[in-house]
């Protein structure tokens, strides 16, 4: 069942989302060659708690850190640790915050110094795919319209959509119904209605769409070890334009 939120609930999610956005903005100043991912995790955790939020990911199904840091061929769920960023890397930072009982969730992919033209294009296309998905989040559309909008942008850009991992509903729980694939058929799936809130998150690979889950049970890599990018926003459906909740 897709849980529709009241305006008051969406307001609470917006406050959580603002903290998420603040973390992602802060990361811009700290992502550079030589920085360890555990340092980024510490900065994010401190930022969230200073604003009376709780990191949604820490302890979630046993996840050991407050954010996810996914470098180069890591698609999602990279665990912060001793790894140092290097010139030319790309890194996806995924942040979730619970505030007053409600969650916000967003991801941004960053360039570490100068990156390749392919990496730049991958990041741009993934961001554009997210925007297309957001634009399709309108009352009266079907969920398949959102998924198809994302898929079209990705494949037109010459890249592949990860099929094993998907977006999701969000609210009092980090993951709620429905699951939101980044591929699909327009006109299919549940009818979209005012009050629904989704975490849209295209995960896009440079090469093949297949992925492998590491021995730690979390780290997901591209099967061919080519690059992957990830962008995400929490989006509320209204009677008109969709509202992005994970903005400053």
C-alpha cells in the first residue's frame, strides 16, 4: 500500500530533507584528492546531529556508517573507511536523515578534481534522468511513466540502467511502497496521487547494467568494473508541480 502524506507530514519531511541537502552541499568543500571516506562520514554525522537529526542509514539492517560513499565502479552502498579519494575519481554520496519521525533521502555524485569526459557525461546524463523522473511525478500519471522517463534519458545518452536496485516510497519508514524501477512501460503501474512521496534514484552504468554485491553484503559494483553514477531526490506529489523536498 502506498501511504499518502498530509501537508503537515510533508512539511516535516521537508525539514529532514533540508538537513540532507545541507550535508550534500557541505561535501563540495571537502571532496578532494587525499581525503578518506571515513572523514566524510564523520563530517556528515556531526552535521546531522548538530541539527537534531539522526542518520537514517546508521544501523539500518546492520549498515555500519552514517552515509554511503560509492567510488567509481561502486554503484551503491559503499561503506566509508580508510580509502582515500584520488584525482579523477567520481564518488556518490548518499545521505538519509530522520527528523521528528520522518525521513529525507538524497544522493549526489561528485568529481574529484579533473575527471574524464566519459565520467562528466555519465554524471550529467544521470542528473538529467533524475530531473525527467521528477517531472513525471504528477497526479494522474502512472508509476510506469516515471520509470520510463528515467530510462529514456539514460539510454538516449548511451548508458545503461541498473535494474537490480530501485527507488522507493519514503515517509515514517526509510523504505516504503512502492518500489520505483528506473525502467518501465508508460501507462502502467499504480496511479499517482497527491500526497505520495517518492525517493527517485537513477543508478546509471557506463557499461553493462549487471552488478555484483561484495563479500561485505553491502558494496555493489558494476560487473564490468566501469563507472557508475547515482543521483537522488525525495519528491512530494501535489495537485500540480512536483515538489523536491531535499533542497536547501
